[in-house]
C-alpha cells in the first residue's frame, strides 16, 4: 500500500532556497505534490537550485519571491497566486532566522527581526492562504518550530521565545480552523547542519554540548525533518491537529 502520497496537491514552502526548506520542498515533490517555492527576493539562485533538484526528481515547481517580514509582499504574492491557480493545499512555514545574542545584548532590531520573520511572517502567510483552504474544505498548515520552543537554550532567548510562540500559534489556529477541514501542526527539529547552524556546530565545545543532549548521539538530517512534514501534509494525518512533532532524537524528553 502506498501511503503519504501528495498527488494533485499544491504545496507552498517558504524559505525554500536552502537548508530544511529545500529538503522539504524536494520531499513533498517526490511524494507527488506540485511546489510553489518562495524565499527572499535575493535568494533566487537558491530557489533555482531547489527547482532544478525537483525537476531532476520528476517534479514540477514555480518560484515566487516573498520576504515574509513584508506584509505587502505576502499579500501581493499570495493574492496573485490564488487568482492564478485558485488554491494552496499545503503551506509549510519554514522561513526562519536565528541570530543568537545573550539576553543582556539583545536590541530592538534583533528582537523585531526574529519576531517578524519567525512568528509574524508565518501567521500572515497562513491568514492569506486559509480562505482558499476554507473554500476547498481541506488544508494542511505546517510550521517549522524547533525544540527551542520547548526548552531554553543559553544565549538564544529571542529565538527560543519565537519558537514557543509558533507552537502556541499552531494550537490556536488548529483549534479555530479544524471545522473547515484544515489541520495546523508544527515540526520541532533538534540541531541539523545548515547555514543556520554550521558556524556554531564547528565549535567543538558547542558540538559536544549538543550531542551530549541528544540521546541518539547524532544531529538530525534535513531529510528526517522533511519526512515528518510529508506525514503531517498527508491525508493520513487528518486527525493530527495542533500538534508539535519533535524530530529531536529525544533531546526534549529529559
Ligand atoms: N537547522 C537547524 O538546526 C534547525 C533546528 C530547528 C529549527 N530550525 C528551523 O528550520 C527553519 C529552516 O532553517 P534552516 O536551518 O534551513 O535555515 P537556513 O538559514 O539554512 O535557511 C533558511 C531559509 O529561510 C530564508 N529566509 C530567512 N528570512 C526570510 C524572510 N524574511 N523571508 C523569506 N525567507 C527567509 C533564507 O533565505 C533561507 O533560504 C527555520 O525556521 C529554523 O528556525 C532549524
């Protein structure tokens, strides 16, 4: 039996130019979805790379620039997309930043940039595509939160608090929109080596701290995170709602 298939589904992934977003887009395409790849306007070469990986895997995609901090860009791009294709079946709010600063060093710019990208951007992406999902009577919204939304990590107060906010948003939107056939969930990865983490993971002391916290003793891979997203996007996950699925090798269990 073939399960978790996404044939005939249109999936929009934010931050799809690299890292987890690229792996998620490719995995959803391999499961049969048609992809709308979005990222900041200056990330067009990364988006082209993701599009080429999808093409080589036999999938189809289009690319649309959206900086999720900019509400006008969200409104214009989702409005144009919905006018053109009429639907988005799966939204993956993956775009995110982490610029660690100890609490005493945090300034307003650092605070606002995290909140506007990690929380506000994802919320308004969801708000703008939800009406089409409501009309269709079906939708899947998946945020990439983080284990950092469930625990504290020294030196990352702002990032951790944005991811906690995402986990709470998922619960609230999922409760509000369940009656329309929409589920809202998040995937909470532990550390994965990407542009977001590579520099910090190069520090042997930090890597030792991280691996010492993961009972599995290994980092997660982008593909493992993407597989969890594919499950939540599938028809089989219809009764999984308001949930945060940890892909953390057990970090948050102890
Ligand atoms: N890598 C990890 O260890 C890890 C762990 C837990 C959660 N996450 C989360 O996973 C998501 C992806 O992280 P990643 O590791 O792939 O990071 P990454 O830095 O490799 O990729 C992030 C992508 O998001 C895009 N992006 C950033 N700001 C944006 C904006 N304003 N508008 C549109 N796109 C924007 C970037 O251009 C980039 O393509 C993030 O939400 C991150 O918080 C990552």
